[in-house]
C-alpha cells in the first residue's frame, strides 16, 4: 500500500506544490509517518491551520508540503484552509482515488469514475482502458475508451457500433430488450448506455423513445435505402444524419464485419419489405445501391430479361456490370454478371458479323481476325453460366444464345466454309502457314542465330483461346507476345497435329488401326519418341517433356534442362484430356480457363530458368456445343469402303473409301502426307456416330474452329513495359462545396490495353489537417472504350458532420493509390475546393 501511496503522491506533486491528505477512516497514519518524499515537507493538521497557512503562503511560498489530517475533511465553513485546498491538490485513499491513481488520472475525473464504478471492478477492463488513455483526454474521451474496452473495439464510435452490430448478428434470433447481447449488457452494467445513446444522437442523428441496437440498424438500412429515391421518402425530423450513410458504407465494405453486415442486411430487408419495394422499381435506378442482396438479384433478373429481349445495348450492359463490380455482393454474383455481359456482347457481335468469304484462305484469315471472337464470347458465356450454378435463372437466355451460336453462327459458317473445302485440290490456305512448316518457319530461325527456344504445345488450345492467352501474357510486365494463325493438318487430331510440329521431311499415317503417325519412319507417339525425333534432328540438343513433369522440377534442374538443350518441347494436355471423354466433355470450357492459368505459370517458370524465347501452339482446335445435339447434327450416312482403319467422331481413316454426299474424301497427297491412307470427314459441323463417345466436344474435321490454331511468339524483356492508365479529376462549374454531397467526374485518359493497365484508386475529401470528411470510394479505372465519353466515371461523395468544422476553409479531394504489396497509400492526384455550406445543407441527405 505504501508504494502505491508514494507513487500517487509523487504524481500529484508534479502538478501541485501543496497536497491535502484526509485519512477519513483513520487507518493510514503509519503510512503517512513512514513516507519519505525528498524535497517535500510533511505537516499534520491538528487545530493548527492558521499557523500552517501563514507558513505555506508567507514564510515558505516555494516549499512543497504534504498536509495530513487524521479524520474526515472539515465542513467548508469550518475549513480554514479551504481556499488553499481548492487552489492545490487533494490526495484521497478511497477506492475511487486508488483507481484514479492506478490510471494516472487527476481528481477532476472523480465523478466519471464514481458514475461507472462497475467498469473498474474488473482488472482486465481497467488494464485495457489504461492502454488507451492519453494525458490530454477529457471526460468524453475517457468514456469513449471505456466503451471501447467493453466492446473490444478501437475507441471510435463507428468501431464500437460495428462490434455491437456484429454481436447482434450472432444473437439476432434471441435478441430482446432484456437480452441485448453480452457486450451491451456490460455497457449497461457499467452505466455507459445513456452516454452511448447521447453519442448515437450526436454522431448519427439517432433518437428513439426506446433506443436499441436493433432499432438503430433497421432505421439505418431504411433511411439509407429509401433516401436514394427522390420523392418517395419525405424529409422528416427523425432522419439519420449523413454520417449514418457514411457509416453504413464503411461497415458494408469492412472485411472484418462483412458476415455480420450480410446477416443483418437480410433481416432488415425482410422487416422493411424490400423485396416488395424492389418489384415495382426499374433496375436502372438501383445500379448505385448495394445495401441488400435482393438488389443484386433484382438487377440480374431484369438484366437477363433485357438482354434476352434485346432492349438493352451491349454497351449499356457493360457499363452497368462494371458499376456493379464495386458493390458488396458482386463476388457472390460475379459469374451471373459476367454471363449476362458476355451474352450481350455475343448477340451484338453476331449481329455485326458478315459470315461471307471468297476462298478457303480468306475464310481462315477472316476467322483469325474477326469471327473467332464469337467462339470466345460463347465460351466465356457458357463458362460463367456453369460456374454460377443458376441454370433456371439463365435458362431462357442460355437457350437463346445456344440457338444463335449453333444455328446462326456455327452451322452457317461451317456450311459456307465447307464449299471451299470441297473445292480444294490441296489442303492449304496461303498466305497462312501450314502446321507442318512450324519447325522450319518458327523454330529454325532461333537456331540459326544460336538462340535457344522452348515450345509449349497445349492439346486442343484452339485459336480463340490462344488470343485470350496473348492478352494475359501481354499484361505481364516485361513480356511481349505476337499471335499468328496457322492451318492445322487434316484430319485435325492429336497424333497428326503433334507429329506435324516436330522437325520432319515426311509424315505418314500408319497403315493400321492405331491412327498413329510416323515422322521420317519413326513413331511420334509419346514424349519418349518425340524426344528421339528432336535429338536426331538437333544432334542430341533437343528434348521433350510433359508440362506437369517440368513444373515439378526445382530451379536448378529446370535450368540444367534448358542448358543442355537448344530446343525444348513441353506438352500440356488439359482441354483435350477433359473434352475427349464422354463423362467430362461438359467441362471443356472450365478446362480452357484452367489451361490459360497453367500456360502463364509455365511461361513464368521457363523465364525464371533463363528461357528468353518461347513459342506456344496447339495440335488442333475443336468444336464444342454445350447443349445436347439434335439428330440433324449427325451425318446421315456411315463411312464405308474397302478398308476402315480408324473411326472418330469427325473423321475416318481407310482405303478405297466410298463417296457420300454428306462426307468429303481426301487423299494423303492432297493433305501433304506420304502413304496411301485416305481420309473422310463429315461436312460442315456434322458428327459421325461413335459408340461410347461424347459428341459435343469434337475435332478431326475441317471446320474453322478445328483447323485454325494459334502460334504465339513470346519474349521476356529486360525493362518494364507496363504502365497504369492515367486518371484526371474534372472540375465542374464551381470549386465551392455548398451542400452535403459533391458529385465529381473522374476521367480515364486513354483506354486500357495489355500494356496500359487498369488503375485502382481510393477517393475521399479531406481537411488540410488530413481528416476524412466524406465517405471513401474504391474506384477501378479499367475502361477499354475508344469513346472518351465512355471513359468518364461519376462519383458522389457524402459529407460527414466533421465537414461543418471546415466551413469557410479549403478542403482537398484526394485520389490515393496503394503502395504495391502493402496496406499503405500514397497520394496520386488531388483537387482543392472551398467549403461554403449554409444551415440548409443539413437537409440534402
């Protein structure tokens, strides 16, 4: 006890020359007498007040004194030293005084501690408070920090409310006035609840005859939702303040509390009848709102109908979907939004497409420039519908896209291209290169310059997937890539395509039932045989390896592999492996998505192993229609002839094959092959019947989707070549803020491209001192439109109550960018405004 008394007195003497000590219970005389306080004179009050007063004020006006009285303080009228005591300090030894001492708080906070005595009964709470206290705290700040200790939060009202709401979300089913949750019960026990509700009124304008956290959250959702609809929610005196809207936005975007927000959002939607209200609204007036999951459901449902009915343009849909990306629920509904966007793009692109050609070569060239995009958009649409798991919601739109894709595009294009396939005496499309020229045209030039080269061959990576890969690679810093179309071998199947990519003088389809292909007399099946062919052609300086085996190598072994070879062929097989099996062909587009990630990782591992030159290509493409095929999608006859060596869904190998109106026959010579094997393919996109085989994912025929394959030429540069797009703040007609909200236009200077990448910024309005006085917005500038008007982004800032303190001063609209790999922000751009608000601005929200 003596140590605590000594420490407390020492603290008091830092502020006061004279300290009074009344030992009311007459039990601390021994402590007084044993005290040793250097520089401080101890005196006892025993009816000697007058003499002591003279000594204190006249004889020793600089000396420090501790005045002890055994017994209680005299009544004010009888206290000769009252004026001295009021001017100096008092040391108390009751429980409140001890708490004050422990917390290093002065006696002016006695009333605060007495009023909330229950708080100090727990050492844990007391210790938590002590860590938060600062020397210049006032009574309000101390109470705020006590609330923070009770709720386990930071000492800010928004953080305290977030923690209380989070608890409410957990106990919502059992909540009642009598059972408000453990945290709020503690607040009540510590008699902090009245002060808390005062702060709720001051910060958020919340008042109620029976205040509760549940009542507050219902009102919060109600006001913030309905205020958005002009004329539908009249101004009333009990409206929450603009700070409440800012709070809701902050809470909604909090990673820590998003679970609680979502639970309470759902409950409040039911209480407020949001579903019924949404039913009567146009989805366009909801685009900026994301307080309820139902809003996203309403928007998506209406967007699906609008795209199906073609009452919304592709451009508008893209803008709406982009705006929704900023919303709270976007992650949950991402695949649906993406599917609707791709459906609108596909419909628009098909309407613009002219599926006409004058030759086989022109068909291949036009496909590689324009038409492939329709296959890409269809793939992306189908993938996102599957990933959404919402087959019923997307049913009618899916059926429409399937019909358009199959009948108006795939079949129509296939029929028109088939006319030129039928007329071709040789399988070629000059000036487009043939697949069997791959090694001499793309690989050999590196060797002539004594450069090494790595070749990645992804089974069934058709041209449109290669185009998406091109974009992904170009987006990577210091990577450049070029894409060219190549005409695959016919039939467009794995054994022949893989063989054609190897160095060779002669390709022969084996005269047996295997469908195998010989390269200069050597079997080309499997990586072992392909390694032999490469080694023979490159004096032992070539090798083949499976992609999964290469990815398992550590850095040293992967570097050693590249060092001992001038040419490395890496074989990747996910799309064909998935699509060629009846039980998994429906996952072909998922496999395509995974393949893109696989190849990017493979390229990065190669460059980490010091590869500078990389080629990516495929053995063949494919046709895929997601829905089950009709009877009309199959050829009307079966291939027949003297000898049938090999049957597949899109081609037959044999000898003496019979002519048929729905089939087209090629000799090996016409296809640039040696040997006597003949090839027959069904016309257009028709399939041949094959037992135990899938029919939606097929290849082997002569459709553009099967025979136009990509060759990507990739280089790793030494210097960075990626920049982020520039963004400007467009000042409106005025630089003065006169209301509770500020609408600002942000302008993205140029379209994003592979090398000019999106920029993500945080926007807010700040005082000169750096205090945030508005809501914050996370903005993504990723617009690709060439139209400058379509690269403008409107942002509306809601000012908080703190903005009133900046009235008449300059404030700063600041765009900030996160330092890469950190949670810290740096200023990107800013614009100054003058705050000039009148009292009427209080009614803007």
